[in-house]
């Protein structure tokens, strides 16, 4: 989650690499523009989601192999808990 704050923490380095201010608006779709920093944060969130899915798969593989059973069970429990928190937060944002 700290990776989403990199552009603000290292503003000069990012601006030099990008060639524009980190607060410039960029195209985010066919007819949408948003701040580059917000777009960066969304991409970091997507990577975080895929890392959780990967850790669940890896924990299941290790449980099948019977390697580090305790830590892999904890990984699965935390991942399932994170999924339910995510679903709960999504439902809170979009009530039925």
C-alpha cells in the first residue's frame, strides 16, 4: 500500500521520468481524464489484489505438499478475511 504514495514521496524523480507534473490530468479511458496520482493508486490496488490471489494459490499448493502448515493456514485465513472486508466495504459503498 505504501507503493501508492511513491509519486508524492519522490515527486521530483517521478516528474523527471514522466516529463510532466504528477498532478497533470491523463487519459484514463475513451472520454475520461483523471489525476496521474489517482491512476497510479488504482494500478497499485490492482497489483495488490493479484498478489493476494497469488498468495492464496501458493498457500493451497503448500498445504497440499504439507509444507509450513501453520503459516499457510494463517495466510488463507487472512486472505479470506480480507475478501470479506472488501465485499463488506463494497456493499457499504453501493447499498441495495
